[in-house]
C-alpha cells in the first residue's frame, strides 16, 4: 500500500461521503482524529456540527427544512474515559454503551449492520482512540452489505498499535460518486499526518469538494496529558 497525502485523496474524489481519519501527529505527541460529512440532498446538506460535552452532535441548520432526521441526526463523537469514539451514525452510542459494559469495540458493533438506505446500504464506519499511560492505539471498523446485497453483512475491523508519528488511516463510506453509491472497499487508506491542528484542518476542509462538503471536526489529543484541542467548520453559517 502506498502512503498518500490526504489532501490529494480528497481532491480526487467528489463524493467520498462521510470520512474518518485517525493517526499520530508528525512530532509524535498528539493523537489525531477527524470526521467529515458531505451531502447531495437538501436534507443531508441541512446540517451542522455542534459541541456536546466532550463530543459533538449533528443538528439541522434550518429545522424547517428537516424532512427526515433518521440517519443524519446523531452524535458522531463521544468520549468514554480515555477512549474517544468517532463514527458516521448512531452506532457511536452503541459502542459507548457496549464498552461501558466491558465489551470490546468489535463486540459492541455485533448488533449493528449497514444503514437501511436502499439502494446504497451505506456502510457504518467507526473508529476508537485509546490513550493511557502515555501510550496510544486505535482501531477502525466498517460494516457493509455484501457487494450491495443486503441479505448479508460483511464486518471488518482494523487495529493499529503504537502508531508511527506522521502517519494515519482514512476510511470513508463511498469509493466515489454514483447511483447507487459504491461502498468503500479494502482496508483503510494509509496517509500522511502533517502540520498542526489548524494546518491539518485547513488541508482537509480546503480539499473537500466545495459543492458537497457540509461539516468537519478535527481533534488533536496530547498523548502525555489527555488534553485536547478541537476545530469545527460548518459550511452552513
């Protein structure tokens, strides 16, 4: 697998859908995560990210235009002790509740499948960052239909121990635009993590397709102390 620049991957894909990035800063001191949403419909584009405790949630920018809250209103980010959960749907709560009962990341997701949005059957993508005693590791998951067949759910999990400084992984819901939208394939893409939180945020937001991008969340967590910085950008203002 070739290590890619995240800006190039985003610029060359008009519709990756929703995406999760997790990795380690170039100086090695920060755990890095990002989550973005895109939209093609009025309902999907009518959203913003807002802070909610240690995490974030989506909400309608214009409540009068919200036609269907299912699948678009949820908490993408929640924090459980030394664990930060990032997902593209309400499985954030499923993981939080499962791990709070001593289940593993993978076990928590066993009761969930891809989204019921025929004909796309959008994959559920999830990530978790674990920081403890100056050590950092993370995992990612994707739950997807069997090549568009909703009769079968394919489950994949990827774990990364002691991540290398300046590197990360990027997983997204769709390979590209289409009708139906083609689900992500393969393992999370290997990417460079470069710059401080503002540089990284600007790279991501500036590289997402201007017509389809909706909101972006970025967080840098100090591995030694657990303290974090967050950036949120919403196209709707």
